[in-house]
C-alpha cells in the first residue's frame, strides 16, 4: 500500500547515526513528510545534525532527546506519529560482549518498548533495522538482534485489527558507516600496513543510500510480520583491502571473539518460508495468523537454499568498491 508521505509524521529512533542522517536527507529531499522527528539520546549529535537539518519555523524537522529504554518518553514521542523507523541499537560487537546487560537493555528491552508504545499510540507502521549477525548468532550483539526480530515479527499478533504493522529489514555491512572496517583501513593505510583477521573472510556490503531506499520501499510494501532481505553483493576481505589500501602490507591477527568467517542473510531453515522477488527475499512469519497469499507473487526457494556471503553469486569488484568509497 502506497504511503502518502506528504501527510505522514515520521519518527526515527537513533536518528543521529549514519543511517538516520542519510534517511533524513533522502526523506526531506524526495518525500517531503509532514513532520520528521529525530529521537536519540545524544544532545551534541542532535545539535550538530540541527546545523544541517534545522528545525526552524516552517521546517518539518523536530528533535526529541530520549532513550528507547524509557517507555514513558517513547509514549510521548510517538503521539501523533504515523511511521516509526527503529534504528537505535548498541551495535559494536566488542562493546556488547563487555557490557552484555547494556546490550540487552537497549536492543531487546528497547525493542519491546518501541512495540508497546507504537501499539498504545496507534502508530500505523514500524520498521526495525536488523543485521546478518542475527542469523545463527555467535555473539551477543547478533543474539540481541535475533531477539529483536522475533519481537517485531510477533508484535503483529498483539496489534489489534487496524493497529500497527511491524516488520524488519535485514542486511549486511554498510560501506563507510561508523564501525565499518573501511574507515579502519583508511586510517591504517597512512602507516603502510593494515590488519586483517582472516584472509578467507567474506561479507555482504550495501551503501547507506541503498539501505535507506530499501527501508523506505519495504515500508510501502509491508503487510506486517515480514523480514525483508535485499539482494546485495559480497566481497572477500583481501579484495576489500586491495580496494581501500592498495600496496599496503597485510598483517593477519586472527579471528576475534564473536566473529564469523562468512555471514548468512537467509538461513536454510528460514528459506522454507521465504519467497524470492527480483531484488529481495521476503522471510514470512511461520505462524498460523499469517496469510500466505500476502506474497503469492513471490517464488518459493529450493530445498536447502542458503543466502551466504561466500556462495553469493553477486560479487563486488575492487573497482566498484573504490567508486563507492570515493
């Protein structure tokens, strides 16, 4: 169902992050929402973002200080909101491993608070951002995002008819975002040497703009309950090193705790209730309340299908990545 963005009040949690800033840029430039609310807990980042996207008279921009751990603040912020994009998360793997209770509070309890507040304030659509780390997780960050996915899918069972629709988008590493290996390589190449954990490693890659446009499109397509997975290219870490830091010496430091050699975006078990479209996979809820005809136009996947970064036929070349990094 097409969204009338001109009449929509949109809120993004974690809105001062890399995704939030690009989402704000594209939404203001191309979709012209009635109001766009940035909800985050860092006043300095909001101040800096306000210099680029001012909330002056006549502007659709609004800035709310708040934390997704605070249910009451979310209730107030969601009042009158039509669409919520939930991007707030603790996402640094080492930080989540060292501060596990904090990761649970933000990524799991925060997800529950967003769902509860959206239902109570009658938000129309909620889209949560997830990650390939949520599939067969080996670290706490991935485990918390898996829990969050389950909460958002099953949140549709709590929403009465005509209430909010909840869905998730799940994709891989974002080129150049905070926490990406690309900025690390760019910094290390000044010294002529870079560190690589394992030369076999492969990852899915997507740009910030691709991620934002995918989320906007899925908001318009969603029935409520889906996990949307884009078809995106993979790249070997050594090709990435060559693209970003050509000629630099490579030091192998070994796989860090909580890291995988290859990532998975659709597991073999999920594939049984997933359909394929031209440019994405749609993982459907495996629940009796889900009408399977919602995605009757999609193609069923073959037995044993897995969408993994090592077996992915879509590859990102060295020249293509250099063009993305600039």
